[in-house]
């Protein structure tokens, strides 16, 4: 019998099975981690290989616990989460074994001190595959502003209206993007002071997505390349990947909130497969939800990509939590049940049409939409590659897409608007709160042409300014 167990254990270590999931456990008290370790060592789990760490480290926990009146309910709930990795982290593969994860999950759910144990889908970029068929090389980067239809009105966001006002180019605001990687040394981001505040960007291929996101918002106002919607805003990145550990989305969100001030802007540029197998927004998973709530409670305006799964967030599929979710979990896509405070962004057509794009998730919780196709920005290189085609600091795109491109469109508008509000231009308003911004975006802008699958309005900065002036 013993030989058989040894043999099975040996096979298990030799055959590295990839899993599409991470195992996340919530315990009754933050101090219960040793109980978990003890249980595993007594029950034949390979504790040499298994790593267990609190989702939120002590330093980050203390930062948020001390800055408000003690820990909020969401922070308290998030502080009890533990990430369980069955194998040492390997940046090339996700070497967690799904069968073993499920075996452990079902045993953990029997324990009195375990309040939740679920398999959480791995995060990915909410973009649509790009077309690289029109690549040009040249020496001097031309000006591409005429390709940025989204800067204009009425099909775009009427950005000139805010650029004409004091502070309206984003100079008083920081923006932080939560995802995988960036090219902060890009020639068109030089004045944005971009840097990574948390995590380790993964690899060369994974820089373009975040680069395009940051360009839409913060590309510099100069005579070459593109110009961002809030071109004088400062831009930062918080990376959910790490060279030493599996992804930690909640901690990357808290690290981002810690790096900015109330009224600053955060983007969540991540999606993952949900209960219907369609890719959905991060807040569905309870640990992510609590992290987003802590961020919005700290006054940060959080924009979250709705995801590209063509999913209906009003479907009953989202009323049931996943297996092993905490008993008090409620569907965050039904705002009367649970509300992270984040603003969900869907993807609409480029240009004058305000129709939903076929892939965009939709439903009553989707607050607002941006352009989900044909967005010109920095990165990728399908529009232009500067001299020395390996220098990604001179790459430009004309085809950034998905709820990935839609989210920075809206975030950029609010960064510019907030920066103007901070100059004292609106009487009785020092700063827009997350709730102010959501309400403004829902009651202004151009209506969606096909509202039966709701992605919300398209923001219009002139209307946003007028709504604040007439307060
Ligand atoms: C949201 O929840 C409320 C309260 O349970 C319910 O009345 C409503 O029908 C739900 N909305 C949707 C779209 O499911
Ligand atoms: C843009 O759309 C609006 C509203 O649907 C319409 O009135 C206007 O004529 C359109 N403009 C162009 C240039 O197509």
C-alpha cells in the first residue's frame, strides 16, 4: 500500500498538469494560516511544494487598516484570503494540477475554519487579436492625431472641450493601470513619468497591451505620434504578475490604490472566464470584489473592463456563486445586491455609430462605453515602427480594440475632467468621487443606438463639463 502511495506521489510530481485556475481559500481568521498548513501535512499533501500566502501582505493590510477608521468590512474579508499554489511558480507555465486542486478544495470546504475555497480563473487581457497587415518603417515619427477620431465630437469624446479649460489636460491627476506590462520608455510618453509600482512585467510580448492603454490616456501633447485624452496626466502601472509567484490580482489592485490619491484614476485591464465559460469582469470573484471596494472606498475612481465574452450580466447564471464561494457572496452584476463602486466599461463601435460591438459584455451594471475598435495609440507597431524595428519605444497602432481600448477612452475623459475640477472651477466641488463619476457618466453622453443589450452611453466631455457647471 505504502509503495502504491509513493508511486502515485512520484507520478504526480513527474506529470506536471497545467490548470486554468488558482485555488483561493478564505479562513475564519487571518491568523488561521498555520491551521491550514497543519491540516495539509497531516493529510498527505506535499507541503514541501505547496505555497500558501495571505493574498494581502501585512504591510498593505496595515496601510488600509490605519488610513480609515480601522479596517472596512471589505478589507477585513479580503484579509482572510490565502492563495494556495500546489507547485513552485514557473513563469513559463501554470503548473498547478487541477485534479489535485479539486481534491484539496473539497477537503478544505469540510473544515470548520474554512469559509470559502474556490478555483479562480486565470486573468488575461481584454483585447481582440490585432491585424498587423499594414506595417511601415520610417525614421521620423509623423503626427498621427488625424487617426484619433475618438478625440473629436460627436462620434468621439469631444476632448477639445476639456483641453481648452485650465487643468483640462490632466496635469493634476495620476492614472494607474492594473495589468501585465508597459513600455514606459516610449518616445511619446516621456513627459508622463511612467513607472511600475508593483509586480514584475512578464515578457517582451506582453508589453504592447498596456502600452496602448497608457497612450490613449497619457501620450504627450507634441508634434509627433499621438496625443492622449489627458496628455499631461502622470501614468503608473501595477502588474498582477510576479517573477516569484502566481498572479495576485487583489494585491495588485490594493498596491495601485496605495500609489495614488483620492480622486485619481485606476483601470482594471483584465478579464477571465466566468461561470458560463465566457470571459467576464474581475469583480465576479469575491477576493477581487473586496479589493475593488477597498480601492473605491479610498476615493480612487476605478474603471473596469467589462470583458469581451458577449455575456449578459443580467443572466441568472451570475446569481449563483462558483463552487466554494463564501456564503455571503452576492452577484455584483446586480447592483441592488452588491456594488464594488467600480465603473464597468463596455465596447461600442468606432466613429459616429454608438452600437455595441458583438463581443462586448452587456447588462444593467455596464455603466458606460468607449470605442472598442480602430483605436490609434502607441504600441504593437501595426501603424508605424520607428527606425530599428526592434525598438518598441517607437511603435504605434491603429487597431487597438476590445473592452481593453474602450476602458482607457473613458478613464482618460475622467482624468481630464477631474484635473479641471481640482482647479476649483466647479463651486462646492473639490473632487469628483467614484459615485459622482458613475452618476455623471450615466446621465450625460450620447445614447447607445441599440440599447436592448446595454453598454451605456458614450461620454461627451462638453456635456460632462456643462453638467458640472449647472450644478
Ligand atoms: C436584482 O436583484 C433584485 C433583488 O433580489 C431583483 O429584484 C432583481 O430582479 C435583480 N435584477 C436582475 C436583473 O436580475
Ligand atoms: C452622427 O449620428 C447622429 C445621431 O445618430 C446623426 O444625427 C448625425 O447625422 C451623424 N453624423 C454623421 C457625420 O454621420
